[in-house]
């Protein structure tokens, strides 16, 4: 917000006082050393902070009043900044450089007073480091730049494309979504600049804003319309919906700092918003002298500054009355957008909670707050309030400045100021109930202009984005549609096989436009594809000259495979590798590129003495000897009519239990083991015994049946959830909220059941029978995750993206699918909000949204968890656990 610097540090404590400070990373918050406390240092400047003046230097939410005097609430005292003097080595010293030390997380800025409540825990969302780099942002910008140069070459259209690689499946999904999002933001903001520049008055107002921006976007029906062939009134209805969505996004983009690495046009000093004829209002002596004498004593110039300041605060806080920020209007816009528009120009599932307009209340927030609207409070103790209380603002010799400028004086001045602005129509006044009055700017008085003074931008302005928007606005003014052709998609094993084939076909066409082939519409080419290692081998991508590596690959072999996709048949190629500043792996090879680019490619090694590997191959031999055709879906293997255990189908159970199956499998197994004889010695394979093969083969039938245990548990859990939800729906006594919740749970369970029972399982589906058996460890799995954790992802739109299960290896799934974790998939962002309970927990499945929980007490000495029971002493270390943390 203000650019004030903060230094994240560790404080080495001696008792309750710091002895020495050392640097830390912004994300580091815990240490094995109990004497280290994390926090921030800020250079001390005169007047920056005074802990004794609590009313003016602490957030209002931190204060309470005792006998009429403000004091800090007890729970906030431990977070209060305190002064330290440091030597150049970071030691606390009597002489040195003065700092303020802020213990713990960043909670409020000592410079600009911005305040964060406890709901925002991560400091990354509050502070931006000087060395902060966004790998996604950097990748998007580099790929955009490369594409721009490719377009200017005489290459064939099918060669104008970029293949991007990353090691992580989620990173591919994130990067594709980030690229598309930035392209749309660039188009929207640049179209606004172009619209203002090309308008005769060089300014836009609310009534013409969206139409002018739409005209300068140069969109064509296939870009935004679900049905681009529509005619008649339908066309105008779709355009109205598009204008409404544009209006919402333009107003929502007025928020300051909501995109850390991509500041909005106002922050870039490209756009300014004025208020129609505000100077005339400030020259009306009669109106200004009706109120408080201090307002009447101001010159018209100072009145203009004061009015501008409060209106700007309201506008940046989205205290604006316009239809695009009205909740009722937004619901209609959302419904029409779903029907008329396609992404990215339609509202997405991620925009489920649209940004709503707020109300300004020029008072403190009461403890018992009962107003059901979003509000912005501008109280006596706010930065604006302190500015009004400063006598220098009114004039040091102003006779109307009161001896005691208390809260009643502030309230009277602000109320009078807002009354003047409402008289002139700048502000709308509304009764919010419970004695509260709210104020909002009337959107019709806003004027959207380019910044008039073309002075050299200050150091706080991001020059790169400023130039970028200016250049794109110029291109749009000339009717250029380069950005409209850009689209990125992910290509990973988790993408549906049919969709992957379509994307590969589009990618082969590069930037070729849409065309008609044999009477059928062939989609436009796909210029950018972000892949996990699935694209390293075996996929035909036609002519390719540019490969982008989002990170340095793990090995030279990976580098050779990925970079080798470009420049085949003797053609030159460009391979761009991004090296992150905070990645030791990337920086190691950045300092010594030949180790990666020209490094030795080592052949992959397989541990032939791995018991699980050998056993799964023997299981495959056994299954082949049964001669059973399992079909493509697990439901073809199990008898689902028998709800008690869902056993194997009788015909399958009969075939696999025949004696000749084991006899033949033993013979073939002996032959396989003879080839591995050198590896199966006592040192490398202590598990191998003379009877091991017989044990594996004779137990294969049982293990085959047990391999379907996870599928059975998933299926049983969905059935239980459906039954419980159905019971709630049939109960006339339940509340409407519980009924709606039960409907949601029921529909979710039905979707999950469809995925489990689906007939059209392909080899790449997690529930394709043979792949499922591989993931359970019964058959060889190779690249498929064994015993994976799975996440159920509901489809974003029924007509475009289907529900799906996402599988991850257990060691990755534990972190990626943890509570509140974010999952990126197919351009969507999902948050993990609950667990699908397995068969073991079937009795705990509920029809409500809340999971049943257990209580556990952690041992304060060793961290051992005690569930259900609470003994006096730890079962692990024997220490007293009375003071241990209680979790529930």
C-alpha cells in the first residue's frame, strides 16, 4: 500500500528480551530453537510510531476504554511493537541504528495504518519482498514475448507455438490458468485505455463505459458466445450480458492491490477517476457555510482536496452505487452469463462470490454489529480522522479550530461534508437500520480519464506493466487481434484421454485460425501447451521451434527429452529455461549450464530385488493364466447386487479358483525367477525363500479380491451418504438449511457414484480395471501412482467439464489434498473442504456438510497424540500430559 520496508527476522531471546536478530525467509515461522521468535524489524523514523499514544497509533480493533481512556486489549499486548537499537551485526546495543521490532505476524502497518485481522494468517498475502518473483507471472510474460516474436516471423502458422514443460502436474494446470487469466486482464484494461483515448471527449461515464470498452475489445461472436450462430433479438441479449459482465469486472478492478504482481491502471498512473463538476460544488459558499464553521473557513482549493480525499477513499473501498455491484443484479448477470457466454468472457465458477458494493459509515464499528451489508468504517481514529484533527490542515491561525477536537467535532464535520456531497448528487444516503446511515458514491458522477500530467512515473510505478498496457492499447486502437488468438491448456495424465487427443490436434495447428473441413468446423489452433512429463515421449506435435522449461529438469536425461521436442529434422530451435532465484536446484545449474545441457544421460536403473516389483509381475502372470476378461470398469468384476461385501462375480470367482491356474502360473513364475537369479541373493533379497513363489501364487486369488477393497469402500460411502441425505429430505421437521445441505450432499454422492460405475472408462481413467489394479499394487504400475490418495473434483459447467477423481501418490497427496489445500485442475481452482470417508469410517458418514470429529490431546513433551481416552501420562514417553494441547 505505502511502500514501507519491513525486515523479516529471528529474534534470539534471553528471557523476554531480544539479544540478537538474524534474517529469515518471509514464510519461516517455526524453529527447533525455543529461544527464537519470528517477527519484523522496521527502521525507526521520527513520528513513525508512539506506543504511548495508543489512540492514534494502534488499530481501532485493538483498543478498549477504561474510565474513558483508551488502552490496549490484553490479547494484543504481546504483539505490540517495541524499540530496539542494533549494531551492524544485529546485536542489541546501547548505540547503533534504531528499529521497531514487531513480534509475530505482520498485523498492521506503522506507516499507513492498514490493518489485517486474524483471518489472514499468511504474511505472503500482506507483504511483497524486494526479491519476490512469481514463477507463474515470469513464465506468462516470457511466453507472451516469445509468441509476439514468433508472430512476426515468416514461419508457417502451425510452427507458431510454444510447448512448456514442468515437473509438477498441478503446476501445468496453474500455469495454463495463469496465462489465460493474464491475457484477459491485459485485454480488458488495455481496451479501457483505448476506449478513453479514442472517445471524442477523452473521458467515459457510467452510461457509455461498457459499450465503449466492448467496441475497443474487437471481440467476435465465437470469442464469447455459447451460440455464435444466433440471430435476431438473441444477439442483442448476449451482447447485453457481455456488457454487464465487463461492467462488473471494470468496477471490481478498481480495488487497490488485489493483484500483487499486476497492479491496476490507477496504480500505474495511467487511469484517473474524477467526479463531474466537483470544483463547482466546492465553490458554493452558501452550501459550505451551512455546516461546521471549519468547513466554511476552507478555501475552494482545500475543499476540493478534502472532497476528493473522502470520495477516493469510498471509491477504492468500492462504496459505489452501481448495478454491477448490486447483489440482486449480480445474480441475474450470473444466470444470464451461464446461459449466453463462454469462458473466459463469461463469469467462471471461481467467481462464485462476486465482489459487492459496500457502504461508508463514518463511525467506529460497534461491538454488537447487526447490519447485514459490507461496510467501510471511517472513524475518528482512522488515518483520515487523524488528518482532520491535525490543525495544520485547517490553518494554524484558524479561529474556528476547537480547543478540544474530540470525536463529536469529527462526526459533525464528516456528516456535514457528506451532506454537501449528497446535496450535489455525488453521494447516495441510505438508512441501514439499527440507527446506522450508509453512504455510497453514485456511479453516474464518475469520469474515467487518462492521467493528464504525463510526468515521468515515480519509482513505485511498475514501468514494465505501464509500457505493456500502453502498447496493447495502441494495438487495440488499430484493430489488432493478436491477444485474442492466445490460449493455453494443460496436458497431463489427469486430463481426460479424449480431451488430450483434441488438444494435441489443436496444438499441431499452432496459431492457425478456425476453418471448415468437410463441412465440419475445425477449432482454431492452440499456440501454448503446458505439460507434465507425459509429453516427453510418444506424442506427435508436428513442427515445433520453441520449448519453454518452467524449471530446470531433474536430470540431463529429462532435459534432453524435453528440449529435443523442438527443432527436429535439422531445424534450429530455441529452448528457454527459467531458473528461480529461491530454488537451489535451479540456481546450481544456472551457474553451470553445461552440467545440464551437455550432461551425461544415465540409463534408468531398476531394483530387480524389489519384492513388490517381482510380486506384481507374478500377479500379472497369474491373472493371464486365468484367462479372465475383466472389462473396462470395476463394476464388471464385482457383484453389486449383493450389498454384503460386494463379492467377485460368480463366473470370475469360478475361473480364478481353478487348480490349473496356479499350476501354470507356478511354471511360468519359476522361469521368471530363474532370469533374476543373480539379483535374488541373500544380501539383496533377504525376503526371498524357497517357498516364496508358492506363497505368492497360492495367495494371488485372495489378494486379487482384496485389491478391490478401496473401490468397495468408496462405493459404500457414496451409498451411505445418499441414504442419509434421503432420510433428511423425507423428514418434514428439518430446517430449510439442513434440507438444502442434504440436497447438495445427495447430488454430490450421485455424481461420485456415476464416476465409479461409468462404462466409458478408458485406459487413462483411474477406475479402468487394469489401471486400478496397478494403482493398488496388484499389477505392475510403472508410472501410475500406487495406493494413491484421490480427490473428487466436481465439474465446473455440466456442458464443458465433467466430474472427476484426481489421483496422486500418497507422499504427494498427503500435502496436496490436506485440509484447505488448493488444487489446480483444467483452469479451475478447487479447495479441499472435506474428506470422503472410507468403509472403515462408514458408520460416521453424515448427511450434513460437517465431518464427525474426535478429540485428541497432544503430549507437550514428545507430541504423541492420545485419541478418545485421556490418560494422566503419555503412552509414549510417560510424562504428564495435563497441559498438552487439546485438538478437536
